[in-house]
C-alpha cells in the first residue's frame, strides 16, 4: 500500500490537510473495535492532525519530539489524565498500524501515558447528607428527578447506565425486582442491580405518569419542549444531580452525579457489606477498583467519629 502524504488544498479552515483524514478513515475501517471506540479514535486523531496542520508541521516529519509537545499542550490546557491517555492511546494504535505495512517508523514507542491520580476524585456523601438530598428531591414533587436520584444513590449506577435502561429491563428474579444493566464499555445487558422498595417506588410513581409503555421504551425521558419523550442524555442526568446537590449546600466542583456512585459504594462498605458484593453492585471488573471505597470508607469514618473529639470529652 502506498502512503500518500501529499498536502491537500483544504487549508487550515476545514478538515486537516496532508490527506490525513483519509488516512485516519483507512485506520478506523481496518481496526476491529467497538463503534463507540471508532468515534473516539476518529475524534482524537483528527484533533491531533488539526494541531499538526495549525503548527505547520509536515506530517511525514513528525517525531517523538512533536508528540511530546502535543502531550505538554494538553497538560497545560488542564485536560484530565484520563482524557490525555485516551488521545495518546489512539495515536499509539494509529502509528503502530501505520508502521505495520509501511516503512514509516512507529514514533510513539517510548511515549508514556500520564499517571492517573490514585484514589477517588469525586467526593461521596455521608448517610445524613444522602438522606437530606433525597428528602429535598422528594419535596420538590418532580417524580422523574426523584426516581433518578434514588437510583443513583441506592444502586451506584453510572449516568450512561441509566441512560441505556429501558422499561422492559425491570424484571422479577428469585422474588426480587431487578434492573438489567449494560455496563460502561459492554455491548450487552449482562449485569443487574436490585431495586429495593425504596428504590422502585419513586420509579413506579414516575412511570405511572408516562401512559402506555413498551419493553423498549426508555426508562427516563426528557421533559423539555424540544426533546419531550426522547431518551435522556448523560448530560441531562448530570445536570439533575448537580442542581440537587447545590440545593443542599454541596456546590463544590467535586460534587457531581458520579459522587452519588461513590456514595453508594462507600456507604455499602460502612454498612458492613463484603467487598465482592459491593464490586458486583457497582459492576467493577476488578476488586482493586472497589478497594478504593474501603479506603474512603475508613477516611469517612475517621472524620465522622474522630478520636480527637473523644479525647476532648475526657480531658
């Protein structure tokens, strides 16, 4: 295969030049990855080649030096280590593919991904604050938002997992009501969470307002005039959580919808649940990830019941 690296005439205002768009498409089509990964890789690579174009670099002259410059640019812009890693991973795979059938070297060898910060980045709520949040939501009389917040706090589902949920995913198994879940990065609904009465009752009240539903009907839908009846987005669910958290005094950036997932994991550990049971609830593929909640539960307990206060009572 002949690699065409001739500069195109599109200039700097449209898609990246140097025929890189076509090259990216060839890579995407020849790679056995999920549709969502195709979208992610395409976005990452086109952003990189647009940067190359704007810098005036020749695509066939790019070396590890330019890649390190690009990495530094992303770090200075404050992108998260996770985001930067995903962009660099796409570059690694692209140049590995390119070098497999051309004499173009794999210039990403030696390119290190930024280290992810250890520990939980989003702050979980204590039991008292979680109750306050759910009480606030219940008092607001917004049945949909109350159902969503209950689901987030009591099951630890991710926003994308709630978005994917359908009415027909609510089922009865072994006399327990469960919700089939398509986990992040999975292609099928091969996981579950148990819907306790406290979790299901708000969902039931909300669904009663929806009229006739089919098994494929979205579990939660938009109420906005432009998208009424359509499936909610992750952004919408994040906004619902953020506004409710602010309403109970948790306005810091660290408090997000994902904080409620951490809340479920941390409170379950504090309640004495075994690690593997919490792992199953949260859908973690590795117990190492769930182990973080043990550390955070200990820290939470350390703050709620400090021995320093016990000393004050004695002295």
